[in-house]
C-alpha cells in the first residue's frame, strides 16, 4: 500500500510538472494573465493565472490511479452497492435525493 501511495505521489508530481508549461500557454492564449498596472502589484512582469489547473490535474490522476490499483488489489470494492455514499459521504446522499426530486 505504501508503494502505491509513493507511486501516486510521483504521478501527481510528474503530471503537474509536465502540464505547467501547457497551462502557461493556455493562460496566455485565453488572456488569463495578471499584468502589473500600478505600483501596488508585486510582480513586475506578466504572470499567468491558471497554474492551479496543473495541480488539480495531478491530484485527480493520482487519485484515479489509487482507486484503480486498490480495487484490483482488493483493498476496496468500488462495485459494492452504495459505495459512493461511503466514498463521498453526506454530500453524495443528498445529491441522490436532489436528483430524485428533480427527475
């Protein structure tokens, strides 16, 4: 299990490391940059503002890896009935109720 966690950490690091230049290009393309316009700004050059996308992508990919590996090893059973309520807890249960009311 600790080996899987170490691998998930490395996957998250590599994903974030590899996606950061792409998110910088995307931020410049869509105009999500912070340009210093007055003296109260700390940055002196234009800074991209989408760096969080790379971090979130690394987190999601590493969590997906852990869920898949732990399901294969038999540590958790994602196919069990109502496992989503155990995984997400209170929010998933109320989301199910909301879907039943709306539809």
